[in-house]
C-alpha cells in the first residue's frame, strides 16, 4: 500500500511538472513572439517614415546598415506592382502572409511564421523618388519595407526547466514517501489488529501515536471499541450458554430420574412422578420457545399487525389468564381498572399480550403477596404496567434489567419461566417502536414496576380520550408514572 501511495503521489507531481513545463514554454514562446512583433512594428514604422522623408536611406548600403543596427534578419524593399503582385519576397514569407490588399491600402502588416516575426510597411515615395532608387525594382512599383527578426526558441532554456523539475521531483519523492508512510502505518496496524481479532484475540488493540490524522485515530478507536464489544458479547454469550445449559440440565435430570424410577418401579407415587415429569417437560418447552422467540426477534423474522388496541382491556384479559397460577402461589393478582375508560394505541394485540404475559410471569417470580396489572394514559402515552411487592431491583441492576443474557443478584425468586422473558419484552417493544422501563423501589424500599409505553391515539369512533386517567392503587402512589424521554 505504501508503494502504491508513493507512486500515486509521484504520478501527480510528475504530471503537474509536465503540464507546468509545457505550459510555461508555450507561454514564453507566445510572449517572446508578441514582444518581438511589437518591437519591430514600431521600428519598421520609424524606419519607413525616415525613408519616405529621406530617400537616401533606400540605397542597399544604407539598408544593410539599418539591418545591423536594428538586429534584423532581413531588411529589404519589395516591389508591389499596380496589378497587385509582389516582387522579390524574402523567405520564408509569401504573398498570402503579406496581405496585398492591406498593403495597397497603405496599412502595415505584421505577423509571424514559426519563430520568424515580420513587418511589411508601405513607403510613401513619389514617382521621382522611386525612379532615383537603385533597387532594381520598376519605377511604377510601390516600395514595401519588409523587416524580419528571428525569435529565440524557448527550448534553449529547457535545461533550466529540467533542473527546477528535478529539484521539485526530488522533493516530491521525499514528501510522498513520508506522507505514504504516515497514512499507511496506522492502516497496517489496524489490519494487524483485525487479523488478531479474527484469529480469536479480542484483546488486540490499535496503537494510536501522537500526530496521527483524526480520521485514522477514529478508525483505530472504532476497531478497539469493536474488539471490546466483541469481547463483552463473547462473555455474555458464554454466560448465556452456561445459564441455558443449567436450565436444561435441571429439568432433564428430573425427567430422567423420575422416568427411571417409574420404569424400575422404585416409586409408589407414580401419578406424582408423572406430574413432575409433565411440569419439567413444559418448562423445557417454554425454554425452547423463548430461545426461538429471541432468535426470531433478533433476525426480525416475525410479523406485526398494528391495529387500534384497547390496552387496558387487553391487560385485564391477560391478567385473568394468570389468576390460577397466582392462586397456586398464594399471590394476590389485582387488575386495576382505569375507571372503565378505553386506552387506545396502535399496536399488535398479540405482541402486546405477550409483553404483558412476560411481565406478569416475571412479577410472580418475586412477589411476596401481591402483583398489580394496570394501564394508564400519561401525556399522550399509554402505559401498561405490572408491579410487585417483592424485594425490588438494586440501583446497579436497574439500567440493565432488560438486557439480553443479563443476570442480577436480586433475591432468588420462584422457579417460573427460564429468565428470558424481559429480554423478549425489550425486543418486542423495540419492534413495535414502543419503550420499556423498570422502576424500583416503589414503597418502603421494596417492590418493582415494569412499564410498557405505547403512543396513544384517539378511539376508533373519533372520540378524544386523551385526558390523563388516575387510579387509586396500593403501590403506585409512592412512585408516579413518568413518560419516556
């Protein structure tokens, strides 16, 4: 990469030098020709005026002296016949360049042929003056003074341009090599670090040296952060697999033990053993289903059917389904009725029901005597909440309670579910563009409340039910509901 960068930079430098030299030579040539043409035009006009006033300067010897003084290549008289033809035109000029019509009108004609500039100046001589001249031209011909000068070829100074170009090119080599090294070195270090990560060393980092370009620093920081996140994800994945394997091992051990006991006739309570086997099998089924749900949610391979949903009624319906389980655990399950007013939101009723079910199951794991399920409207949001009077959640655990694979040191609860319910809640809420949060403690340092926040809407019949609804409940007055930011 360093070599390619150096070659690319040198290519730009060389191309710039070539264009500069060629352009400079062309400009110098054009400027030299223009200057010479302007000079000899003024000189030819002066000489022509002098010859017209003093015909003595039209003799050959006089013209030769003027040519040497003026540093002209040629200074001669050309005859312009009445018919329009020119006689004795000096090389490399021609009748076409000298513009006969302009000369016959008495105009001065100037131009260049390659590096030769010329001026043709008609002389205002009388017939007697023309007859007195010893120039070999017919007396009837108009005398035209033709002056030429050779302009030095700017290529003669090419050695200077080559010297300057060599110095610039040498400086370009040094700068290109240094710049290529400065750009490529951090990238080489980044490639080396990513290869180490690909090989399994997630602790690899990209060293950032002082003076690095900001963009390369950002690249190094991004790769280092990537490695840290991958390492953290690997740790969480390992913890998750250990947790799942433990969850699988426990019911499988129970199922196998009781199945062997029944098969060997080692137990007298066969119905009881079958009941335990059935319970553990259902637990395994729930674990597998939760894992599949998480996989589908992560891959977004599930469908949502949004429609107007009465969240209060839906929460009460789901809570009623958990009533037998709560009774069996000795926990009072209360469904708080928000004054009989519908709480409408656009959502998928099945997914909202799944979220509420997971929150109720989580609350039953930790509740001491009571679980409350309710809904309310707060500042345009519909809040569906589930609270319990259990030990609560520590301040350290509270921000992470919905993270996947996260396990806390909260007081062990009853063995319900497999510990993946809150992760599923967070994924479903994100898919529905809703919010979830956890609040704890609620009252006297105890209790926890999980809240699903959905954007409220008008009722399907167009009525505006957007006023906030207040309910008198046991746990919530100590910690009011606040909408998400």
